[in-house]
C-alpha cells in the first residue's frame, strides 16, 4: 500500500498489519463468543435491556444549540487498509459504522448543524514519550495515526491518519470544525471545547471511533464540561481482543451516563426534526 501500512515498523520486528491480522481477530472473536460466521445469539449481548432500571432523561435536541461531533473518522480505524482492521473490522461491519457515520454527516449538513471532527495524530516527537499505557504502546509500535510532523502534510493523503475518502466532502467544505489533535483519548488537550463554546453549542450528537476509547472519553469530558450528549450507538465500533469486547464495554457505559443513546435512524430523525 502507498500509505505505508505494510512495512516493518522497525521497533517490533514484525509487519504492522500482521500484528493485528486475522489470526488475532479470530482469537479475539472467540474470546467474546462471536467467532467468524457465528450469528448473534438470541440473547444478544448488545441488545438493550428488556426492563431498564435507569430513568429516561427527557433529553430534547435543539438544532440551534447542537453539534455533530465525530471522533477519529480515519482510515486506520475504519478501512480494511487501516492498521487496526484485524481487531475492529468485525465490529465496524456489524454496526455498519462507516455508512452510518456518513449518514450523520449528510443529515447534519442538510440541517445546517455545526459539525466538528476531533482527530487523532501522532508526530515523530510523540514517539519519544518515556512511558504509556498498553494501548499507547501498541499504537506507537504499529504507527497508528502517524504523520510526518505538525507542520507537514507530506505523505498524509491516503495514509492511516487521513480521513475516510467518503467523508472528505463533508469535512473539507470550509464549514466543518477540525479540532487540533487529541493525543490520548479525550479532548482535554485539544481545542474542541473552545470551538464548540464559540458556536454557542451545549448539546452534542457523538459518533466515531473507537467506542470504549476516544468516543467514551469524549463523552465523559463533554458531560463534565456541562454539555448534553446523545451517543449514536451504531455509528461507532471497537476492538475485540482476548482482554474483552470494547464495544460491549462502551455500550454499557453509554447506557449509564449518556443523556440519550440513539441508533443512526433515530439520530437522523432527531436532526431532521430539530
């Protein structure tokens, strides 16, 4: 691939794609009971509870105060060419995540709603970090979201850090807010909050990747900052590893703490009505 995803990373001594390849994905799927070709069980672990214990919040979308925020709508997460596809691909395909994110972009643009992107980039200096968590280590080792530098777009087009091609007409229309990059998971260290506040936004429709990492971290910080947040549950996805199913972990927390949890169909309907 011209985006450099298939070369040896020089740190682990192995091919980056193979690190997150089909073998790992198969083992991960088996670990959470969703092996290749296995249909969802009657007791679907992702299904909403038949008898919810938590109350409805009464959240009502106001289009004049709302924004669509999409985390990490990038090739490394959402394309078979991305370095994480081996472990996120099944979840992305199950949720129809790629198409659902595009539907949200289209609906928000048609409604003239504020749209913001919170991307994830790593520059060469970031690889000099002296410590980090296990996922940070992995992301650095496989070259995830790598760019040549903060002031360079050399080799950016079509790389894993680039946006999915089908999203570019929405992102590059001169109106979408492209926040400065977040480096860990949440937006605490980028300018997303400032950009939203300057648009007088205090409601967010949240989608993007990855469910239990950047998406959930953005949800938590937005809530702490006083925003109302509706998460779109099938416009996100997550890795399935022996350590656990990231999407299921996030979905449980979304139910507990988001002001609303919608399907893409419900989100589009709410945007059109707002």
